[in-house]
C-alpha cells in the first residue's frame, strides 16, 4: 500500500518541514490541564484530551458558526461540548465505552429539579447488601470490601432509574466518586494499586452529585442551547455518515506508541453495561509504525469522504520514538495530501524529549496541529 512505502527520511517529506510553525505558547491547550478547572468539562478526567481553549481558537479562526463539526475520536467530548457552548452543531464517535458514555452525559440537557428529586431519593435509601453480584477481579483489587458493597448498592439503585439521561448523570457521579475512594492509580496504561485511607463512599457520592448540579447550573446560566449534538459508538475508519455531510473536523487520533486506552480505563468501563456490552471495533494500531499509518490512511480517507469541499480540518498528532524518531506530523501530512487534502500549516504545540528505555534522552518529539482543507 502507498503509505507503507513512505519512509521517514523520504525526500517527499521535506516540503512539509517548511510548513512547521512554532506555537508552543499554546502547548497547554493540547492537554487536559485547562479542562480540570472548567465546569462540566471536568466531569470526567481524560488525560489524553485537549482543552476547550484549543477548540475555541479553531472555531473562531475558521469562523465556524453553521453546519456540523465532526470529532471521530471524541474522547470525553471536549470538541462536542465546546461546540454546544459556542452554538455549533456537532457529531462525535469513539470506540472506548467510558468515552462515549461521559461525552453523552456532558452534552445532554437536564431538568435540574428532576435531577435533584432523583438525587434526594437515592441518598435517602437504606443500605442493604446486593445479592448474586459477579464482582470482576479488578474491582476486588481497587476497593476495600465495605466500599465495594456500597458502590454496588448505589449502582443497582441507579440502574433502576427509568430516565436514560438522569441515570447517566447519576452513574457518572457514581464512577467519579468510586475512583476518588479507590486504591487504583494509572502508570501509563497500567493500573496499579496502593492501599490508602479513604472517605466513606456515600460522602464521596454526595459531594460529586452536589458539584455536578452546581456546575451544570453555572454552565447553562439558565440558557436553552439550541444546538444539536450527537454522540455515537463507532470506528473512525468507517463512519455512519453520508458523503459531504460535515463542515469541519476537530480531532486527535491515538498517538503512535501510546498505551492501550481499553486497559487504562478498565475499572470505569465495568460500570457501564450498555456501552461496554457493545462490540468495540479494533483501536487504531498504536504499537507498530506500519500498522499505525495504515490505520491513519483509512481514517483520513473516510474523513475525506464525509466532509464537504473546503472544509477545514484540525488534526492534532504527536511524533514518536520507535527505534528512531518517527515524524508523524510530516508523514500524516503526506498521506493527507495524497488523499486529496491540502495541508496549510503544521503548528508545533509542544516539544518533548524522546526517551529510550524511559530514561535515555535520544531526541526531541513534536506534538503538532495539522491544519488542512479538503480540496
């Protein structure tokens, strides 16, 4: 295939080096840092996400006010929520259950009085042991037995709520509360465990619910959002969208050499029956260079199909060190132009040391935003 034939020192990539523009002052916007302090955006911590501020800058730069914005790797929904806040319709897809779930919860409209009534009823329920509940091994490691019993009790009660969106709101609060009192922590994609003293689960749950209600009120400020937001479970290489149906794309695919998201969020996924029962497509191959660029080729080909001519695309990627420095931003730019996009600029957002065996510095890697349009 054409993309497998591209070598990393190919002279054809030289033209793209001339498109590199230093924008490292925007580096923090390529991380979740800003979102941690923003209401609703911070309802689910997603380390791999970019921030609201980056999406705002892109929407303003391209004067995107009408039509539909697509994020085929929507993660925890930052692009979609920002579009909603800015009055722009959007659609997003992902294959990670907890990503789709959290993005749905963040972008829905709620009746605060209805939420408060359900929360009041939930918190006044008298605890009782849940019978015949199969407990995944990872949860036995992540929580002490008393906490786990409380989690399952409230989890079962939340599942009994008929309203799909109210149930989702309460369940996201439950997941966040559970993680705040767990022994688990992430080291890359590996979940490790460290016993510690934690607050009672009911206290953590109540705090999360009160915070989410308070933040939702602040976020909406009593306004009615007239935008349409759709979040779906889907593979970016084969999207359920019509040809020429979206007006812009703001996204970031998994990075080459990155950890496995499925493993990293295994605990959260156990609480999301509806989504985790879906048959997840394969993730973008992030282990091998050949597999990765083959998948990126398929993604870009699909994005070219679904976006309208002259549609702007913001594609955030990062270089990697796999035996050598792999300049993903340049290679992906070449692939994109071969498929019918025009690459305008490659904005360098961050520079990080490439580490061999996690310790030896062997170069500098770029994290970049590729600016392109469909021609």
